[in-house]
C-alpha cells in the first residue's frame, strides 16, 4: 500500500466517527496546550527577569565577599550570608591589578529596630520588616541602576530603593510618583559601637525596582559612616568591608580578571588570613550578571519542569484515550481488515494503517493545542497573577512543528499495540466475522 493511499484511507476512517475522534483528541489537546502554556510563561518570565537584572548587574562588574549561599525554608527560600573581612589593603591591591577599571566597597550598618527611617516625624519602615542601611562607595551606582537622580556625593545625601521611595511618595500624596521624593530629607537611625546615631540626609537618588523582590534599604557614604575593624594576623586593627565590587576595563577580559582577583583573595589577601582564623567553614563567593542570569534561568526552568510534569499526565490520559479508541476500531473493523488482507494487503500494511490513524489523531490534537496553549498563556500573562507586571509575550515559531511532532509520537506510541493486534488477525476468520 502506497503512503498516499494509506493517508487517504486513514483520514477517511477518522472522519467516519467525527465525534468519537474529537473526544479522543481532547486529551492530546489539553496535554500539549499545557506544555505550550508553561513554556510560553516560563520564557516570558525568564526574558523579563534577565532583562531587568541585567540593568542592575552590569556585564562589566562582579563582586567578591567572604560568605556562603544558604538554603532555607522561609519566604526567600535562600539567602547569601556574608561577613566583613576584606581590608583596605585588599582593595588597594585589587585596584592596581591589570584589567581592573574601578573598585568599590560596602558594609552594613545596624539599623535601629523601632525607627530606622523617619519622614516628617513618621516611621516609614520598621527594622522588623527587613530594612537595611548600607554604607557604600559613591561609585557603586551606575546610571543603569538609578531610576531617578544620582549617587550621593557626601555624608549629607542618601540613595534609597524603589520600595522606600514609594512609601515616602505615599506620604506625599501619590505613591506612584517616586520622583517627587528627590530633595526630601529623611532621618536615618542606626546603632554604631553600641551608641544610637541619628542623621538627617537628603534623598538624591532612587534605585530601579527589582520585580518580585522586596527592597527595603537606604545607602550612605561609606567613608562618613562605616568603621568596622578587625585585627589581621601579623598587623593591627584595620577597617574591613563586607563586599568589594570590581569593574573591568574590557568585557572581553571579564573572566580573566575575575579569575585573577579571586586567586589573589584565596592565596595572599588579608581577607584570606581573617577567613582562615575566624570563618574557616566559609569561602570566597562571587556575584556577577552572568551568575545571576544563570540562577534566574535555573529557577524558572525548575518551576517549569515541575508544571510540565502535570502536563505529562494530561498527555498520558490522551494516549490512553487513543489506545482505547484504536482497540475499539480493531474490533469494529475486523471484517474490513479481512477484506484488505484478501485483496493483497500485507500484515505490515495493516500495522502501518492503524499507526497512521493514531499518529494523525495525535498530530491533529497537537495542532489544535498550539493556539489553545498560546491563548491560555496570554490569559495568564495579562489577567493572571502576572497581570501587574508588563511581561513580554514570547512566542517561538519552532513550537508548532515541535508540538505536532510530540502529538504524532504520542499517538503512534499509543497505537502500537492496537495496530499490532490488528495486523495479527487471521484474514479467513476476519472475513467470517460479524
């Protein structure tokens, strides 16, 4: 039997029982549509997050700290623990290394729990809500990171995160207009050396919002407010920092410079002496745009794989439906099989005929599933849990042939046993079957 004849005969057999064939394809439709929806949503979320975090983590910058990445059962699921051990001598050495364009440092201040930030006599954010006051070098902020304004230039100025700016803007009457907080004075309260300090600073910059990440921090000039010291073995007390940020001269040398800086810290830095003495269980960790991007991609793919497993159950139900209807067809068409064998059809022809029918049912179901899955994806992106965020709609042309191929393979796999059974029917007995 020629392929064209087999396709025509298979299609005619499917259309004879339209309603039955339609019900059979529904399992494939919902299974493949679920897969398309999940892939579409995960691709859109991945594209959105990577583009947003790329703004915040410049491709020419990485940071180094002594610490560890810990997993947890809280709302964040994980966090990065860092401890101040990088000295001024370390900063000076890194700054002089080949390929290094700029260096900055940062360290946390201990915010007052009851009233860490006050605006017009009102506590804007409680320290119990995770508010941070970070002392950092002014050159840490780039134009890509700032939504409004500029970095601070002295100890009388501050940069705040988007969430803090929005809370202050709410007190001004419009929480959506965060630009209006520029020039406003806030009071920051923190504890230093066991003594509570209160400083009046003017907001000169607002950082961009990080989607789905709660930012609750204000930044102050490092040299004016930070003075954490440790005694380095072989020398006296020196100021130590939690993080050092490094900008490279050329992105093409990024990996080379990063490796060289990390090698220095692990071998001959004062931070390594402090780490061996005070935190031997910790190590040097790095954070860069590439590492953040990979982490985002891994988390999105982990979620997508979990949901795709649910979609696979729908495909399983669809495959069972195809197998069931093909077994019914074998019983109903026993005499037809006998006639085909009597006019010269071989066992292989009968086998291929039923496999073609099963594959067509799967392919048709998958073809219907593609627009259905895209429609569901659009609904989730526009009116679902992500409706408050302008996620990009990511649709890839290769989904169509891939989905049809998956549907056809599921159909063929489901029809293997019914097709084999049909091919094994004795033609003489089949002709007598009523």
